[in-house]
C-alpha cells in the first residue's frame, strides 16, 4: 500500500471516529432544543472533509470513480426530448395554429404558402380520399407546419375534423399524401349529484360539471319528467363516463346509471341491451321511453297552463285555454311528442296562427300553434316519428310574444298536456329479467345518496 493511501485511510478513520463520538453525544441530549438546531450544521461540517478527502485523490476507490464517470456519460448521452405534434417531429420546423374563417377554403390556405394550382389539385385529390373537403367548417382549428426558411415552405397541414379526429396533408418535394387519424381519448368514470334550485342546467353547470350531463339526463328522462316543472329540492345522481383528449373535454360517452328524485318519486335509469340496442329501464324493467314525450321542445318555460277560464292578454276577455304555452325564443325547434301523421297544416283563423295537427292513433292527437314556420318536408299526410322536427317557435296569430301553444286531444276532447299519462314501450323480456336484475342491483350501489 502506498504512503498516500495510508495517510488517506488514517485521516478517514480519525474523522469517522470523531463523528461516531459526537453522534452518541447528540443522541443522549437530543431532546435539547439548542442541539437540535445546530446538529444539521455540525453534520455538514463533518461530512465536508470526508468528501474532500475522498475526491482529492481520484486513484482511491476505483469502483467509486467508475460510478461517477458512468453518471457523467449518462448525462452526456441522454437523448433530447423531441417536440411531437400530430405524430410529427417539429424540432426543426415552425408550426402555427389558426381557426378556419367564414368563407375560407383549402385553396385559400395553400395559396398563402405559395402552392401552385397544379399542386392544389393534387392536395384536393389526396384529402378527398380520407375526408370530404366540402365539409370544412368555419371555426374549426387547423395547424400549419413549415420549414424554417425564408419562404416558409409548407410541409404539413393538419385540420381538426372534430375534437377527436383530424387529417394530415403532407407535401414533400411535390409528393402529396393525406391520412386521417384520431387523438388518444382517455375515458374517466365519475359519479355526480346535484340538488335543483332553479333548473337542471344550473344544478349541473353551477358546480363545475359538464353541461352535456344535463343534456344526457334530459334525453333519458324526457318521457317521465317534465323539466319545465322541476321543483326546488328535486335532485339527481348519475354515474357516467367522460371522454378527454389531453386536457380537452370531448363528450360524455354514456350514462351508466342514474336516479332522479322528482315529485316525491325516485326515477331510476338502468341501461340494458335489447337486440343489440341499449335502452333505459326503471327498477321493474319497464322502459323509460314512452309513447309520448313530456314536452315538444327544450330550453323554455311554461308561461300559461291548461285552464277553462283564462284572461286573454290580447283580446282582454276570459275564455278557455285548453293547452300549455311554452315561452321560448323565436326559432326554437318544435318536435312531435310521438309517432303519427300530419292531418292538418296551415293558418288557424281563430288566432292560432301557423299550426300543425298530428294524429298519433285512434285516441290521441296533438296541435302546435303560433309557429314561425314549418320544418322542411312537412306537409299534410306526412308520417312523423317521435322527436321529429316539425316547426319553429314564433308569434303568428293572436300572440303577445314568441311562444308555443301546445294542445293534446283524447278522443277529440282537450286534456291537460301536463297530466298526459303515456304508456311505456316494450319492457325487458321475461327471459332476460334475471340478467337485468343482477345488473340493476350492481349499478344501484353507486346511486346511494349519502
């Protein structure tokens, strides 16, 4: 052993001995505040000479020296993280994002990057194989990736078809290709609940939940709950799956189960597949889908109810009002509440303005009045499906403002639309009830309200 190594080990052993002695002292008096404050400083002072002695002679401890070199080499050889967007390495390229302007088309964009007409035609042809360029929509985002040269030579054009889908147009020395891809979608399952103060929309959005949840719930319960008649204290709870692309919400995939408390009754919604189609059923296996919707439009309020004596705001007289008025903005879509046939369409001479009458079966018919206009293709004799668009809210005829006067007739006599009892469609088949019951009991565990 050389003299240098001997001296080193002597120094090290001496320092370590002192360290152990002081450590024992610290443990004996560790409860004293002053020592606890200076202990970290003393330990650093002790460690410093040990590290200095060790590093002062790189020939000592060959294994330690090799480890340090290995770390240094690892740092030097670490691969640089490349910036990838849409699957393209843009480290040596420029990229900018824009929104498609109204009236702007693909040719306008390409021309700005000095693409001649011949190559624009090639681009159109390439894109047409994966996307109909006539469906470009103003407001959708697109990204342009160019060379870092004075001409900003175009290399890639990416158009966001939807929050999930996009196409990539690539140009390389005159060679043009196009592919359609999808962003990676992450699904997140969650359970949400809320209490109604004013409306379902406010109960959902007011607590930071996605507005689409309100839409989904209103669609599921459209046949059972009158969302214009919700009461303060009504509540909902739902288990559902959200879809995200990075930090962007792209929709609710499905409602896995739900409960809505309204009018002192719990309405459960259990999804179950019947002949390859998912329907929602209540606890007993009855379909939530009814023969008639609860209301013929969305996003409105009831301004006048069914009555045998109402003071008319225009005529200034009392007379029966055998319908329900839904106040809504002009142009709000109006839907048929059930399947049927248009038996009348035109102008009501008694003040109803533009109207449509639909015969649903031998018992029920409905009338929709004060329309601003009719949906395309609607004519007398047309067959209508439930939820089909038939017209738009207006103020034609004797009306003080835009609203829909909606009326229901049973065997030719007017009845209160808000009290219409609608039969369910087919329930869960008897041979599937055992399977449905198992799924129902499993899902309802998530809907227990604390």
